[in-house]
């Protein structure tokens, strides 16, 4: 949840505002410490921003996460194609498949996460 708009610099140096609202971000955790370290980072407000998503998690609150062991964030984004893309390029600088890895999740719009036999859970 983002309580107030934040400024974001997108690829190619475009400076834009991300409006307040509820968002859903699809990311991977291939770095050191894996999923546990990545989720802990997303939940911390005090950090040096490295990725676009850091700007959102520093200014807003993370309500939870669905975990797909071995999952593919691009496939998850594709499966949620009915959700609006707030900022093309956000979180997908190094992705050639997706317009963005950040989706807006307006009230009243349901989501049907791809399962594909993968375990998933919501962490409050
Ligand atoms: Zn992607």
C-alpha cells in the first residue's frame, strides 16, 4: 500500500509520479539469502534504494507476499494481465517480456494467481 504519491525515475531517465494506491509486484530472489533475505529487505523501510520496488517499499507498507518456489515472475505478470500497469518500465528494466513487473490492484478487482502446481502462500 502506497499512502501518497512518490517520484520514480524510469529507464531512459523519465521522471514520473507513482500515485497512492494498492500495488502488486512480481519479483525474483536469486541473490544471496534467497527468498527470506529478499522478503526481509522488502519489509524494511531503512535501506539504500537499489531497485524500483525499493522506492515503493520505503514509502509504503508491504501487506504480504505470495511465494512460488521456482516460479517465473514474468509468467505471474502475464497471468495477471487484467490488472492495470501504472508505470511502464517499473521493475522490469532488465526484462524484455513484460511492460512492467508492477501492477495496480484496485479495490474490487479479484486476482486469480497462476498455480501451475506451485506452492503459494500469503504472508501477513
Ligand atoms: Zn518480466
